[in-house]
C-alpha cells in the first residue's frame, strides 16, 4: 500500500442524510456514493425542467428528544443547522410541526454536504482488513466500470443493512465483519414503498371537493390515510408552485401491503407502468380526484424504504442508555467501522440529524 493512498480521516460511504450530517459536523471526512447525485432517500426530481417533486422523504419535524445518563433533553434540528452555519429556507407543511425545504428535500443533503462535494458513481463492492489494521475498500466506478482501491483507518457506512450485508458477504472472511453481520441481522427489516408522480397539462382538481385549500398560508397539500393503499398524497405543484400556472402534479406513496403485493409487476424495464398498474392508477385518480388520464406517469420502487425495528426506537426519545446501544459503541470502537442510518435512529430525518449531532458532540461517533 502506498501510504499516500491511506486516508487519515474517516471515509464515509453513502451520501444520504446520515452521511451529510457527518460531513456537516466533520467537514474533513471524505464521502463516496454509488448514485449519480447525492441524496439517497431524500430525492427531488425535475422532469422537463418543471417544478420539482420529492419522491423519497417529503417532510421533517423540527423537534426530537434524546435520553442519556438518565436525562431527557429536547433538540431543534433548525438550531443544529444554524449552529453549523447551514442555511436552509424551509416552509411549514401538513401541520405546524412539520416542514420542507423550499428547494426540494434533497436540499437538506446538499446544504449539509456544503462545498465539499461527495464523490459520486462509486459503488463499494468489498472491504478487507490489511496486516497493519487498515481497511482496504474496493469501489466499482461507473460508467467505465474500473475498480478503485482506497485505504482508511476508520470507515463510516450509511447504507441500508441489506446493502451492507451484501458488501460484507463479498468480502474476505474476517472476525470483525462477522461480528457486525450477527449484530445487524437483529435490525434487518425494511418496508418496501411504491411511489408514483402524475402530471397533468391544463388540469387541476376541484380543491374544495378534495378538502384542500391551495391558498392557505401553510400549504395544506398532503393527505395522510395511514393503512390505506394510497397512503400519502401530496400535490407537489402547490408545494413548489413557481413554474406551474395551469398544470398540476401529484405524488402518491403506496401503503406497505399494496407495495409488497405489486412490487415486481409495477413497471417495465423502461420504468413505464405495466398495463395492470396503469389501469389501477388511472382508475384510482378518477375515483379519488375525478381526474382525467395524466399526461405523465413516473414510477419508482423503494426496496429498502424505511427500517421497521430501529435499535434506538421508531418514535419517542432516542434511548442511549440501553445495552444494545453500548454494544453498538463497542463494535464501532473495536472494528474501526461505524454503521449509521435509519436502522439505528429510526426512519425520521430529525432523529438521524439530531442523533448524529448528539453522538458527535459527546465524542461517541468514531
Ligand atoms: C418513500 C419514502 C418516504 C419517506 N418519508 C419520510 C418523511 O416524510 N420524513 C422522514 O423523516 N423520513 C422519511 N423517510 C425516511 C428517510 O427518507 C430515511 O430514513 C433517510 O433518508 C435515510 O437516510 P440515510 O442517509 O440513512 O440512508 P440513504 O438515504 O439510503 O443513503 C444511503 C446512500 O448509500 C448509497 N449506497 C448504497 N449502496 C452503496 C454502495 N454499495 N456503495 C456506495 N454507496 C452506496 C445510496 O446511493 C444512498 O445515497 C421516507 C423514506 C422513503 C423511501
């Protein structure tokens, strides 16, 4: 190994909100990600240069709580951004405790990554511990498919557990990796989510009939019907109104059972709806909103949408006094690998940003 190839700072893999939070707090880290762009499950998309829509997370709450050493403390995410000089213009949505960034959800990630951009199109394939206790990481670079090797004393992985296990299983046998695999199996449970975006040229719903007020000072653009097939609906054209005058855009996230059932036959290879899913969608839009067939139907499948049994709990305060958390700390320290993400904190932006900030400030991160 050429000593120049060995990073003296932690190497972070994945460029979602977990990695962006680490990068905001420790600007010297290096971030690699397999996608063309950073963001992960915070994804905003522009089609034909019209206003954006969010097809991953859609909102965040500003407040969260942490229990540590028998004490519960409240945190504000916007205060955390402010104290790190990260400026993100946000607007309220849904109720008075939830917000979204004016420039799309992905702006949370890009703002926290800041000037120091992530290195994209690098897919981590396997890792190996060298004789001098340094991790050797092999990335496949797209689109030319050549392999890049780097070395680091500390690595921070922020991918969903199934993707981490795949990397560990492709890696040379190693006791540290085995310990992590055994530990992670307990939290390896994710729900799938199917998502659709619909766009209509020259058509808008009858807002009154669907009980929405597009002119309300807090844009009430979402309807949440937990447990139903069409679980979450958001008129993104109200959320991001700039370019849209006469048209409308709607994002729908489908429930867990619906998503599981239709996952495989949802779209064809070109990402167009299959005849069966198109029929379900067009009929649903007619029933719910009296809508004509949309001019555009865009689909996405989230295979690992949200972790279901996070180590620090799904709701309520993050409990850092638990034995499981002690085990996590020990594993990070003894293996030189820190593993973060929604499997640890819960699939909520405020829990991830607040949790990582707390760990960092209390020297519990790496
Ligand atoms: C449809 C949907 C709706 C949601 N709604 C909300 C919401 O409204 N509010 C909320 O708070 N949360 C919501 N969530 C949950 C929230 O989006 C996630 O908890 C959060 O984004 C997870 O961030 P992360 O950085 O831990 O992981 P990710 O965002 O998944 O980041 C992991 C990154 O790793 C990269 N990667 C994967 N494999 C490799 C590899 N081999 N090599 C290199 N890089 C790799 C990926 O490209 C990705 O960028 C939602 C999630 C989904 C899917």
